[in-house]
C-alpha cells in the first residue's frame, strides 16, 4: 500500500507544488515526483563561490492584490515567507525616455505622465481600464485582440507604446503577437502590485510551498525522473520511474512539459499530441550570471530591474535569432541585481548581476561554439549602461537554452511554456483535463484562458487543477466559486 496514492503529481514547479498543497490540505494522499534535486523549476536559486543567483524569476507580483496573495492566505504561507517590496522595481530605457515602474501604481502612472505629457489623458484612461474591477468587461474587450491593437486604441505616441511593450519580454513576445488579455493580466500583477522579493532569495518561495505540502501530509521524491504514465482502458492509474519503481494513483497530474507528457511519458497516442505539436512554444533564455567586486555597487544608482530597448518597432521580436548571435548583435533583454533586493545582503561584499537574452534553441554544437562569444557580447552591451562593469567581474557563468532544457525538460528550453498568443490563450488549447480519464495538466503547459508564463499564472493553474480534482472526487471544495 505504501506505493499507492490518491494523486501523483509529476514535477515540483510552482504549479505542481501549489496543486499539491491544496490537495494534501484537503486530506488526499499526494505524491510529487521531481527530476531535479530541488523544487521550483525556473523559480530556484543557486550559489557559486559565495555568490548567490536566481535562476530565472526576478521578483513576484500580486502579493497584496493578486492571485498569489490569495494562495498565500489559502495555504497560510504569509508568516513563513518574509516578502520585501523594493522601489523602484523596473527601469525601462528607450532611445528617448527612461521610465520607472514603482511599487505604488499612482507613482508609476505619474512617471508615464511626466515622460509623455501629451498623452496624459490617454495614460489615465489606459491604466483605469487595466485596473478595472470587472474582469468580464476586460475579457470581452480584449480576448480576441493583440496587445498592439489595444495600444493603438489608446495611444498615438510610438515611444510610449514601446515603453509598455518592453515589459512583454516577461512572456517572450512583442505587442504584435501577444494576447491583449494575457498582457493586461500580466500588467495587473507586475505594474499595479510589483516588486516583491522573499528574504533569503527566490528559492525561499518553492521551499516554503514544499514544506507546507509536507506539513499537510504530502510525500515528495526529488532527483527521480518519471519514465512512463501507466494507462489501462484509457484511464491513467500510475507512473513508472526510470529506476523501475512503480507508484499507483487514481489521478495523475503532469506539471511537466506537455509535449514530453503526451509524446514520451504516454505509450499511447492521444488526440492532444497532434494538436499540441502545431502549437507555438515560447522562447528560451540565455542567461549570464556575474559575481562582482564591491566597487561595482558604486556604479548602481537604481538597483532595480533594467529593460534596455533600442527600437520603436512594436513588431520586432525580442528573441535573438541564430544570425543575430553569429554576427555579434544580440538584443540584451534584461539586467537584474538579485543581491540588492534582499535585506540580508544589505552590507553585501559579493554583489551579483544577471543578464538575460531571449533566444532560439539551436544545437549543442552551436552553443559550444558561441556560448563564450555571446556571454562577452552581452557584458559589452551592459557596459553601455555600466562603463566599468568588466573591471568588476570576479566570476561569470552562463546558461544556454540547452542548460534550461536539461534542468526543466521544457521543450526547446522554453521559459514560459506555450506562447501567449491570441489563439493559444483559449482554455481549450491545452486544457487541464485530458482525454485520458484521471490524467490532468498544471503549470505553463496548461491553458487557463488568461495566458501562460509567470509565477502568478502557473500558481493559478495549479490551484485550478486542484479544484477539478475536487470535482472529480465529488468533494466539497473550499475554493472560490469563480475558479470551479
């Protein structure tokens, strides 16, 4: 009986952990299996030579007013994580203006009005629309539009449109391609309630979720890879691990890559496989991790996230192509300073910086030849903002899309799952409930109707999948009615 559970969850990303907490809290016997030695997926941290880095997530939004706050309250996690809100949170640099995103949305709106005074009336109207309490109203007006459609409706100034477009790098798209609805949901979390960082680093969040899951009686297996989802008479009933161990359950939830789930873990062809192979995958990232000496701190006036942008073309993809890398003209998407957001690093002697560029996947051979070249080129790009950066570098390491794939098993090393385009935010594109009885999805490979990618959305996905399991079990759910 020890290998039999009510629910087995494949993957300890934020979606899987959130789902597991709700199910275990309700009294179900739940097992989470994770291939990595730590929980969190892209929401993890690591240390090299005393320098502390965050893998991919740079801060959380929506802690006070968004879905993450609801989840923290549902799972009694607020007292377990000390979230600090830093200010300003983001600095957007375009050819004609530098705009700050601040922790108070009123200050952010004032910042936009100061930089673009001729658009003041339209800026106020846009943010009023984004903040609208009636979500149904937002959905009706934006569900079939791109974000460019919305920007064109509100604004004339191209520099202003570009400034708002820059933040779409958080979901790997440009305004021409991104779903307006997905973007506005993102803005509600990351402009209206931004800049939360857990004391001790990003890893504290998944660790707290995992601890809570175990408090509720859940079991976890780390450093174990699932080899097969077992199916009989079109019903999932268990998993087999690479080491041969077998675990059975009435419900299986895959928080793993959807293509891997349907193409590799299932020894059965399903209607989902043909469908998802036609879907667009969000890009991966090339990340440079820099350990710096103390002199670097003097160069940083605003240790917030920096988004440099050199063009006003809303249709220009933020993703670096193979050719852009080869000719030495990559686009630097984001600069972050993990050390600066945490009061435990207040007197930091080992400051850190991370440089991120969205990239296509490419082969191992390509990255072996071009990894160091791209690392040095991104450092050079960052030197246009911090001229003495190279002199302060003590340690450097990079992660390619191949690295991202190795640790997450996400197709093409994707950082955001399915691309949040207008066609792909439909909840029926890759729904939580699959054609195989007892098999469900969670995370950013599961469409919930408001876009994929980002911690609030994957956490919401996990919570929503838990509610579907409650329905299947005919249990009385304590989740809000609008999520059922």
